[in-house]
C-alpha cells in the first residue's frame, strides 16, 4: 500500500475497522451520460427534478440511485474473489455472520431474515447529484409500445389493435453531473474496493438491462482532512453561472472548488485512477487485497460480538 500512502497519508485510513477516528476522504466525480438515462420516482413518465433557482428546474439524482448500483457491482466483485457467503443476495442477508464481507462493511447492510436485529452503518456517504442545465435542455420524451409476440400491436385474442402506448422521459447523452462521495474509517483495502465499484460501474437508472451502459464516472480529484468541507453537487449547480456546460468546464469547476477547500490536501483524480487501474488488471494483487479485506472484516465482526454469537 506504499503507493497509495504516497498519494493519501496513511493516517486517514484505519488499521482496525473498529476504530472511529477523526478524518475523512472526499472523492469528487464528474458523472456524464454516455447513453439515455432514466431517473424517475413517483411518476413513470417523468424525470425527478428540483427547482434550484428562478431560472432552472434541474435534474436531481437521489444518492441511493447511485449507491445501489455501485454496491451491487461490489457484491459481484466480492463473489468473484470468494470473500462473501454464497447465500448472500443484494439486500438479502439471512445470517449475521454473513455481514463479514468487504461490501457489507463498506456500504452498510442489515440482516433481513433471521431473528437478529443487526445492522452495519455505511462508511461511505453519497451526495445527491444535480445537473447544471434546466431539465428542458437535457431531456427528451419518447413514445413506446408494448409489442405482442408477433412483433406488432395486434391483439390476436381480441382481433384488434392493442392500446399499450406509453411515454418515458430520458436524460440525453452528454449531460454532466458533479458528484461527491465521502469515506470515513476505511481501511486501504476497503477504499480500493470503493474505487473499483465507482470506476468500473457504468449502468444506472431504470431499464438499465435494456439501455445498457449509460453513465461514465470520472474521478476528478480527492481531498482529505480532519473535517469535511461542505462542497456538494447542489452548491456547484446553485452557483453555476457559466453558459458553456461541457466536460472541460465542469471538470475545471469541480477541481477549483476542491482546491479552494483542501489546498495541498487535494490530489488530481487521474493519478489515483491510474493506480486503481494498474491494480484492477493484476489478478494476484487483487486476490491479496480482497483476502486482506475479508480477514479484517471477520476480525471486526468478531470484536463487536457479531461473529461467534449463538
């Protein structure tokens, strides 16, 4: 981990997951759409929006819609390295001892089916993401139909056309969302797991099994310190006054905000991304990282009396 500690001082990581120490690591992302993205809640045909000022209703992405996809990828990665019980499914944990895995300890989890009322709080806090432009500029509404088996709108049983048209509002490709994730009390291995989950996930929102990859996450920079600076997607969107919204201008705005807040405790994201990419392609190192993470999770649950309970 020396290369990681050269980027982020070792004092901002924990050796024992039971530690609750001062300090945090804040990751600044630029998430930009590479395909159509559907973000909806109460209404099936409307994107979630937020009136950020008198001029703009911006697109709002709740934190859970981002975190859930990255936590799901994290579970799959843990299965690959056999550091999670085979019976664990996303949001389905039948036994308290099954919480002893890197994904549950990092993102937080709870037992769902046994009589144990046990939960682990998350070590990563997700910001809500806000667009910079008005919803009218970055969305489109398309009409769809539910085809029959024959590939038409014809209802064979009734001998007439089916009335199964519906509309869906999509966020267009090329839309930028500043976004921030804050990590506290993470070991180096859990921090790397977070990087893998965010940098390698690219499928978000509703109908993602149909639309495929639709969002790319670029790590713009990382800040660290004893106390978290109040930078988030809302403040960037609220204070945005540049008419030119593109990858470069948004990336520069995120970098400037982080540099102003963290000074020499800010590092460019490109350096950390290259480090994570080098590990991601080295299977031997990955196995070692996840084996160490798994052991630390077992030790943690043992110390807090979850493992070994009868």
